[in-house]
C-alpha cells in the first residue's frame, strides 16, 4: 500500500524536545521512514510520455480514484487532505493538483516512475528548522523527522490564546505529504501557500490540471501568504556535471528543473562547459489571528532544496551587508551551501530591533531571504549582459562565430534570451506589486519590505534595457545574416556564369559538327575538314562575345530601337506639317 499512515509515524519513538540557543539541536531517535534510493525522475516527466494519464483538467483525477478509501489503513490522519478534496469539489479546482501531490509526494505526472517504497520515503521526508525569537536571543530547533515536527507543534500555544509567546517561524526545505498534513492541520494553513510552491510551470496547455490562475486583487489582499520566483545561475565544467544536477532536481519532491543555456564556444568558455539556470521559489505565510490585542506571531517560510552540482557563477552573489570594519569583532563564519543554510544564518543573526519589530510586521522575517532572491536576479541579469556582449563580438568579428553554423546559432541564442525577458519581467513586476509594495498585509502597521523597492525597480529597469538591446541586436543580426546570404547567392551566380561560358563554348561546336555530319560518306570530308574550323571557331567566338556582353548588347539594341522610334515619329510629324 502506497498510502502510508502519518498517525502511526507520530507514535513511534520518544522525542527529545530540548531547545538550544544560537545553534542546532541533534536528535537521538532514528528516522522511522522506510529508506529507499529515490529514482532519478526527469523533472519534466511530461517529456517522458503522455502526462495526461493522471487525467486532464476536464475529468476526475485518476490518482485520487486509485488512492481511495479502501487503500487507507484505519486510524490514518488525513484531515488536511480531506479538506483539499472538499475544496476541490466545491469551487477551488486548482487545489486538485495539491491533493494529487500529497498522494504521490512528487509532481503528479511522475507517479508512474515511483515505486511504493519510493513514495513511502518521499512521503515522510522532513527537513525544517523552528525559530523562536526572544527579545534577547534566538532559539533554534532542527527538525528532521515528522515526529519532531508533530511534537514541536503540540507544545506551541494557540495563536489566539491569552498567553503571549515569542514569535515562532518554521523554515521548511522541500515539501512532503506528511509535512503538509502536519502543518496544515495544526496551523490551519492556507492551501494556496503549498499550491503556489510545488510547481514551476511558466506556461500551460488548455488541458493541464496543474494550471495556476491568478487571484483577483481583492482576494489577494485577504491572503496572508505569497510566493516569489527566482533563478539561480550555476556553472558546470562538463556535460556530466549538468546531467547530475538535473538528476538531483529530479529527486526533489517539488517540481524544479535546470534550464541549459549551452556552450557558446567563443574562446573564454571551456569546450565542454555549460551554464544552467535553476528555477526556484520561496513562499511565506503568517497565521491570521482573531484578536487585535494579541501580538503572537506564527509563520512558515518555504525554501527550495539547493542543487549541489556545479558552482555558483562568479562565486555567487555579493554579500547582502557591507564589509565589517577592521576594528569590529569577527563575524560568524558561514558557507554558502544551500538556501536553507543561508536563511538560517540570517535569521539567527537578526538584530534586537528587528526581533522587536516582528509583531508590527511579520514580513520582516523574510526580508533578508528576499534580499538573497534579489541578488540572484542581479547575477542572472549580469550573466545575460555578458552573453549579449559576446553576441555583439560575434556579429562584429567573424572569427568568433561558431564554426560551421555562423550567425544562425548566434540568432538562435539571441532569440532564446529575447523570449525569456518578458517572462522575467512579469515575475519581477508581480513581486513588486504583490509583495514589496503591498501595505495591507494582515495586521501590519508598516511595510518592512519597502527597503527593497529600489532594488526591484533597478531590476525592472535593467530588464527593460536588456529587452530593448535584444530587439536592436535581433535587427542587426538579421540584417547581417541577410547580407551574408546575398553574398552566398552572388557567389553561386558566378559559378553558374562559368557553366554558361562552358555551354557557350561547346554548343556551337556541337551544332556545326552535327550539321556537317549529315553527309553519309565521311571520306569525302578530307578536303573540306578545314571548313569545320573556319565556320565553328567564328561562330563560337561570336557566341562567347554575345554571352559575355549580352547585357551591354541589350542596352545598345534598346538605345538603337529608341532612336529609330524617335526618328520615325519625327518624320511623321514633318509629313503632317506639310
């Protein structure tokens, strides 16, 4: 049975709930989940066959019918999944994809590639960090099993309890069925938080059940969650590194992919190197509270697992804080391993003023991660600017162009960037309007994310410049390509002209030879053989002359005809006068 029982997992083993300040807590209990080597699933399983075998948007989900009630063990806790099924049947059809995700614990089209053991391993996968922000310190708790997450939630007071408690934040890497069920049931999480985080599609077909339609603005303002897309740019020394990175994203539960930018072979690039852009997401949710007097805060921050293959291009983004003074204490050492580790580092080092501002605007918890997102966009746009400079060099210097393909491949590379820029612009514009500039977020009395507004405006300005530059370059490359094609056509015409000369040389000889061969007695030609050359050579020379100067002869003939017409009309007019 592939549908495992979360309730049974909750009761296995004893949980150590001690929390430690400014550090991570290791737990002694083992992971009760079945271990299985997760298959390397192609991130875009739709390319591996018909993705609609799970059912398209116009028919009932076949995954839901397969994971029916008879497949569930008695006592299983599926309250949140049942809630999703109810919403799907009563006006929120887009949540069907989230319900299918919970049943498969992977992108639903990947269902056919997963064994029951792999579904079991993915279903209970848990990796999170719980932060408790006291006025004078930050407590952190590593959560590596679903039992630890369950226990941490059980110990938390309710958001509307009379007892005040310090702000709590769950930072979760990747998502699984059990994590969604546990957080969703205990905290009454808006399903759109999970729904907006599990996929990365940027366009849709008319039958896709994974379609995401935007909310009306009036509906969006009532939600306490948001998601933002971004792209991480990575450098791979060889094709094998890129292949491993793609396989790594296939082991994520959420649907992510590595888009290949290719090897440009313009000299600086290694022959086998590649650049890949990893599409990623970050999502944030704050639990609404009914009492206006309460200052309690409970929030969730969802981050993506990071690709470990390859290298961040140019060593990664710049630090999001200025360099410390030589006279200051040494800052805590950190390694840029994953988005989770980066987020943990910055949250652990929140200042006292920032911690005290959390009840006023909980979004301050994600402004440092949003700064990282903005920095990743800056790196991507700088990389795009680099590639555009290489394209301009290729247009200017033929020696830099791709061997055997010329400007055709240059035009193809340019078109791929030209197609991406409107997508990037829509993503950043949406983040600007729905996240950075949003003032009415729950009970917030100020917008802590406004400090990033100028940075996102610069991103949009750079995107506009790059898009305009791409349009201009497209015209230039097309014109240069047209000129090159014209030169090739001219060269072909010259080759055809040589063939014309050969025809003009041999056709008269063949004609004279055929004409003289009409005599049956060939011995009678001994005295007239010289006549062949006497006639053939002048005729051949005349044919070559006419062929070579046909254009000039046509002009002379046309001029002569025009003069004769003028004289004829002149004589005619004189006759009429007399």
